[in-house]
């Protein structure tokens, strides 16, 4: 059961130049990159993550916020 919970908590994040994609500002449309993993944009949708990484020139990483572990795909 615990392994399943860990697996379900794992998300995809976009990484580039030592920072993680954080958000897009609503008023300016500016993309915000942040070195803090806690503010990273997260998704479990692989297709959406892949398209987002390609759009912004980043690479995908797996992130588990429970054990605070990041792995390359």
C-alpha cells in the first residue's frame, strides 16, 4: 500500500538550466522559472508535460514530494 501511495504522489516537472518551470504570469504572459522545487509546476499527464517541456526548452523530471526525490526520465 505504501509503495502505491508513493507512486501516486509522483509527478512530472520541467527542468532547465538549474531551475524548474513555476508558472506563467497572467497579466504579462512571462514564464517564471524558480530554483525551488516546492513551487514547480506539476502534472501527472505525460503528454501535457512533454509538450510543455518542448515548448519552453526544458527536460522532464520525475518528482515525488513525499520523499522529496527527483529523477531524470
